[in-house]
């Protein structure tokens, strides 16, 4: 069972923090104001390091460097194969530093070290390589005009890009955004989340070692309302890619509209349904449902936070879920046996607990969990509510914690209707052996990714784009590369006749 006590910090060696300053134009520099902020270890609540606090002026410097690198530097003008070489070298350097990078995300975000080492960090290198492979295959089309013209399209880099990154996947989400932008030939300013600035600065150092020209990749750490807002309002940023909450996404889009109408793409979370049909294997289904909500302590935008189980196997699934939840291990994320670390910070920890209180008050049944764990640090028990209604806050809002809402359904029509009763539409899961059911539900759910008999099956080649208030614009896949390219039509008469 869960084993949290007052001393849950394991003996794994914590790396010394090497990079704490802003990375602008190829150099690590202090913020202009000289201000710094604390980054906290969620296992203990202790301060890890003080990080340079970038502000509007620092964002402006970073944008100037990126603009200059775009307008006059080699990066957008290099053959794609040359950009690819640098990206490949960057990926190799990441592979050589996997443990240290994984450890940084563990102390900064409370993420499982074993997972970071085996999956998250190697996968960001793979993401870089995927887009490096596309960098020399960017081309337009020859057009068939209706008149006597020759016309073709060019796909040009969109320009200076601002990337605003959240804290739940500091490495994965950073590379999901910068890799296609780098392949496209863009230059960029990255604003990591204030909770998790450590790995982004380390990656900036590796990019420099790999030979990335100055000004191509700038990293400005700092807070959302200051540094983040300065990215969204800047007049010289051409496009912005944001992942975070709907509240902030709305602000970013508004700021983009009110400044220079920069291109915006938003990924704003979800409340993803997992639908388990009567013919499912009970054990497999319960495992998918539990992992679907507890993976990364529920701090994952595609978490299966609403689980619908058909009435024929409902009682059996509930029994299995309780068994499995009791055996789920919460504790120090450096411990290889632990399955769930602490929530990222005090604010999220308190927010999750307040949703749990809401759930109780709204009349959902608390089946298991619901309480904090351990004397210090931000640990929360795996929590399952049953009998939820879509009108309840725990079913409407993205809780971003280890809190599942479970309900029973009778018919496929009822399942589809309830699954779609959400302002979000990021992902959905279906567990059934019946192909007709799987196909019908896949086409009926308004969500950007459908997982049939699996969950979290991400891939560099799978476009990831939300419906409804989950946002718009793809991450991953070649669709994401096109997000950072502008299409230009070039037209000329075939015969030298004036039209
Ligand atoms: P979460 O709720 O997951 O913390 P947020 O949407 O608050 O997500 O934060 C995601 C990212 O957006 C972070 O990098 C944060 O600093 C940034 N951010 C927060 N407020 C703003 C803002 N007003 N303008 C631009 N970026 C912001």
C-alpha cells in the first residue's frame, strides 16, 4: 500500500543545479532587474535553487535576439539537412545526460525518476530526431491554375515563435513545441513554467553545445502574468504556441488579438472519458482506468478523469479498482517501486483537496482515498468518486490530480451522450472487443485522440489537437510542423502576356 511518512526523500543523488540564469542570444545572463525566484522541491516543500526572474524587458531582449537570428542569421537559410544535423547532435547530447535531466524534472515537478529515465527524456530526443528527419522535406506544391499561369507554393518558416510551457511535463511539452519549430527554421523564445524552470535551462546549454546558432533558442524563466504576458503581447513575435489552463489560454489569445494578431495555437486540457463496455476484460479495463487517472499523479491533460462502466460488469470493475488503488504505491518519486509522487506545488495540492471536498458536498460517493499523505510534501491518496453527474464540478473541471469520477451506464447511446457532455474534447478511451461498438463510439465522440483498448498511446507521428475548449492547433505529427510554416503562393504568366 501507500508508504509515505515524514522522511520520504530517498538516497538518490540530487544533481547540483548548474543553470539558473536566463538564456538569451547564446549566453546565460541575469535578469535585467536582478530579481530571482525560488523553485521548490514538492517532495519536501524546500527550496532547490533561486532562478533568474525574467520580466517584460528580458522577454524584449530575447525577442530582439530571436528576430535578429531570424532576419539575418543562418538558421532559416540553412539547408534543412544542416538544421537536421544540429538537431540530431542536440538529441545525442540529451541521450548522454538522461539521468541528470530526469533527476531535474523529478526534484522540480515530483515526477517519477524511473519514468523520466526510461521514457520522458529518451522520448524528447526521439521527438527532435523525428522532426530533424522532416527538416529537409519541407516543400510546397506546383499549382494548376485555371488560366495561363505558372504557380507554386513555398513553405516558409513562420518567424519568431513564443512557446509558453506548463509544469506537468517540463521536458516532453518543451520538445513537442520547439522541435517542429526548429525543423521549420523558426527562431524562438521559450517561457517555461515558474514551477519547473530547471530542465529547460539545461536543454538550452545542450543546444549551444550542439552548435545551435545564437538567438535561435532563447529561454526566459519567470512568472506568467509578467514574462508570459510579455510574450503574448509582444509586437515582434509572429506566432505563439501555448499549453496550459483555459483561463490563461483565453488571456493569451486576447493579448495576441490586441497586439499584432500573432498566430495562436492553444492546448488547454481536458476531462477525458474512458468508456468500458460489458464485453471488456475486467482486469485489463480496471488497470487502464486506474493508470489513466493516476499516471503522473493525474497531472496530465489527457487523464481519464471520467470513467463510464456498463452495468453488466460495473460491480466487478469497482471491486478491482479498489483492490488496485489500495496496492498503488505513493511516495518518493526517486524510489523505483513508487508509482505516484507528490503534486507539483502547494497551490495544486490545495486545489485538488478542495475539489475533493466539493465532490463530497455535491453528493458524489467517495469510494476510496480523498486525503493528503505524509507529514510534508504534496502527496494525495488515489481517490475515486462514484455516482457522479456531468453537472457536478468534479466532472466539469479539470482537477489535474489523482481523482477519478466513476459512473454506471446502460446503453451505447447513453455512454456517447454522457461522454460528450463536457466543454473539453481532448481525448477519450474505449474498452471493448466489439469492433462495431469501437468504430461507432470513435466517430461519435468529439475529441482529438481516441484510444481503443489502450490509453496514453502517444507518438511523435500522431497529431494531438483538441476539440471544443481543449483548444486548437496540432502538436506532434507533421501537422505540428505545418503550424510553424507559412504558405506563400508565387504566380507568373507562362507566356509573357499581360493579363
Ligand atoms: P497551470 O494552471 O497548469 O499552472 P497555467 O495556464 O497557469 O497552467 O500556466 C501555464 C503557463 O502559462 C505557465 O508557463 C505560466 O507561467 C504561463 N502563464 C500564466 N499566466 C499567464 C499570462 N497571463 N500570460 C501568459 N502566460 C501565462
